[in-house]
């Protein structure tokens, strides 16, 4: 696999590819890398994000997928473009346990709308959840 160079490495103040998302900090999400059309994140195992059975809560999966998909949507200009989720569909395929890796890709991006798809995998590589979403692209004032 080719090495992926981050398009927008984080800073302590803006750790999520150049932005700060308090909810992702609360969940413990770790941004891994981004290149144009692709975003990857990692969610370590935590007792704070599980349901009554000890599986990662579906709301956690959806929130992290939304963030990771939106990262792919803005990956062409991560410090200049923000996104607003228009629509998202999620399918839960298996119980999610332990540390998870999320990957999202652009399916198509126009001038104002981006369509993305992504998945969550457990440590064994099993896809536990998939999602597709549409995002409105918005220019950020001042580029940050």
C-alpha cells in the first residue's frame, strides 16, 4: 500500500484534520490520515461508548462515520471547506467490539455537494457497519 501523507495534519487546538470537534474528543476518536478523496480514523476500545451488551453503541458508530465521511468530503481542501450533512444512511452488519477503524471515500464531488461512502471494521477486519452520505460543501471564512 502507498504511504498516505496527511493533507491537513492536526494541531493540539485543531486535532481533527485542521478542525476541532468536541464530540469526537469526547468519544476518543483518533484521526489517522487524509488524502484527497479518502479519510481514515480510529476509535480505541472504551467502556464509555458501548451499549448495555458491551458492544459499541450504534449512535457512536453513526457519529464517527458521519465525521469520517465528512472528512473525505472536505479532503480536497480541508482547511478551506466545511461540510453540512444533508443525508446519511447507515447499515449495521455485525456487533462492533473493541477498537475500530473507519475509512471513507468520495463517490462523487460536485461544486456544492459531495457523496461519500464508508465503513467501520473491527480488529479482525470484519466490516461491522457501512454508511453513505451526502454533504453540502461550504467555504470557510478565512480558510480556517
